[in-house]
C-alpha cells in the first residue's frame, strides 16, 4: 500500500496544484493539474485514480515546411521564444494569481529528448522555482505519458505501448518500475512515419503522421498490400530498413521508373500502386509488428489491458488493430486517449511530477535538474505504485 | 599522433550583466551554474554575482568556440530575464 498524502498541500489547501513544462521535442506544452487531497489515497494503490482536474493545457508546436524536419537549435529557439508566454497564459487560464501560495510544485521534463530544447525549458523552470520559492520535480517523459494515460483511462495495470516520434516501447509495470519488454532497435515508429512524410513532401501540419493516416484511408488498392520488410526481432523491432525500402518505392513512383515491377505492370506498364497505397501498406506493416509484440508482452505478464500512449497513439487505425487483437483475448480491453493527452503536453508532466512530489520526491539541489538526452523508462523508481 | 597537444584557454571574455536587484542577479547565477560544459577542455565558464551584477567569465581555446559558447549563454540569460520580468 502506498501513502500519496505524505506531503500536505501548501497553504492549508485541500488540494494540490502542479505546473508541468514539457519541451523535449518540437512541442512546447504547459499544463496545470489539480489533485484533491482525499483520505482514500493515504493507504491504497490508487495512483491511476487521483481525481485529477486539468486547469489548463496549452501547447505550441514548432512547425517546419513540408519536406523538412525540426532541428534542435531552431526548436530550442522556438521554446525560448514561447515558454514564458505559455506559462503566463496557462496560469491566467487556471486562475492562479500568486504562484508562491497557489502552486505546490513545478514539474519539468528532464529527458529523454533533444538536449537543446530540454535545456531551454529547464532554464525557465529553475528561474520560476527560485522566483516563487516552489520546489521542482524532474520527470521522465515516458513516465509522464504512462501516468497521464492511466489517470485518463483509469486503466489500473495495463501493458503500455508507447509510440511516438522518438520512442517505441512496450512497457509493463513490475516491482516498482516500468520495465521495458520490447523496443525499437533503431528509429522510432513516429520517426519512420515523419521521414516518409518528408519524402512525400506532404505538410507537417497538424502532424506528419496524421496526414499519412488520412492518405492511407483513401488507398484505392487496400486488398493487395505492397510487400515491405516485416522486422520483428524477438520482442524488439527494427524500422530503418522498412523506411529505406518504402522510400525507394516512393522515389521510383515519382520518377515513373517503369522497371519497378512492384509499382508498374510488367507488360502494360500500367501503374499498380499509388502514394496512398504506400501509406496504407506502411501503416499496416508497422502496426502489425506493434500488435504482435504487444500481444506477446500481454501473455508474458498475464494482463488483458493495453494502454496506447504517445503521439502515434492518436492513429485510429492503430487503435482499431489493437482493439481487434484485444477482442480475441479473454476480457481484452484497449485504452487510448485523444490528441489532447496523446501528443506531448504539459499536463502529463504535471501529473507524473505531482505523483512523485506527493511521495516526497523533490529536487534538493539544482544539480539534479540537469537535463539528459538519454533517460530510460526503467531508471525511474515508481514510488507511487504498489 | 606522438604527443598530446596541450591547449591553453587563452581566449577570454567577461560579461557584466546588471539586474534590478541583488536577488535577481543571484537567481540568474544559480540557474546557470549547474549545467555541465560539453567540452571542458575547450571551453570554461564561471558564474558569480556581486550585488546586482552578474559576472560571467568565459575562457576558450579559440574565438570560434568562444563565440558559440557566449551566444548560447546569452540566449539562456534572455530567458531568465524574460521570466523575471513577466512572472515575478
């Protein structure tokens, strides 16, 4: 049993307030979360049911033109330009007037992510902490996704599929840690989709993956998949080869290379495959691999719940395929959230950070706030779970 | 490579940044100090504050590394100043 009420809320309030700052990739997010102080949390395992209320959840995404990705330096500059404005706006929305009295903890992403953007946000977090005399908590980005997903969906102990632009992991909780059961050996699934979107020169707005999903829906030849490598390696995945192979096909298609027998009919030279078909096949292929390792992880830990988090988790087709797999298992349940909570945001950092804070985990020295590009999910001791 | 070339940090710069109060200068110093330098053999920074002035001393192996390092520290200082201006 865990006592989430070890640290009482500041100023004799009967609720906690946490500000979360997220900036590990091209999204800058500021979120404010409120937890009521409830007696039931004093001796229970209810970290998935905090009664959290989102007072504000603001996000600003650094957008690049079609065919271009985001670079660390430019992304950091974007975050620096917007960070203070976003914090101000979030506090106004949440009705916080005096942060010294009204905020219990400031949570920031310590990693994993791109170094420069992470650093530009932590500078603002440290300054606020000293200005307001509010403690800091550093949060692992992946744990943020997991805890937000659990709070929203009320999934008690799910197998977590964390799929985003920088991470692809299958995670399950055991003995105070979120253990990684399987992960990508090279690039993340979101990275694979984003880079294919760059090859196709389709817009990055609202997100490259979303645009691929929309194209895939319009695929005219859904009955015949374009063959791509299927690279599940034990519990792990490899996606760079798939990207190279689908990139090659797209380039042949744009160049009208009739010698390519997959794309053009051998005799008539007629085009058999469209860009939409490539998007469809790429998605089907990648998602099938994810479903396979997720199902195996579920069998491992004897779980029947799946929680999908991360930016790619918004993909309805992935949710559909996962739901189908769950349906075939006894009492299988799938949990997913919408784009407010799937895509990187500040409230998830606030949620995970507040759990840590309520267990007494605060930064005692600024040397603990140094951001890190590599920060694995299983390095975090999940004190708030039983 | 026969001998390891010993580089000395001969290129230096000192910035004095005035804040409105002593407290603000000390906040800025505390915020900037913890971050490690990626290549300490090429570039070093020391932060200190005296009354309402923050002193930043840079030492580097050449002017290019110095320029890059200084500009990134100034970027961070801008964020700190904006945060102090807008959120205190």
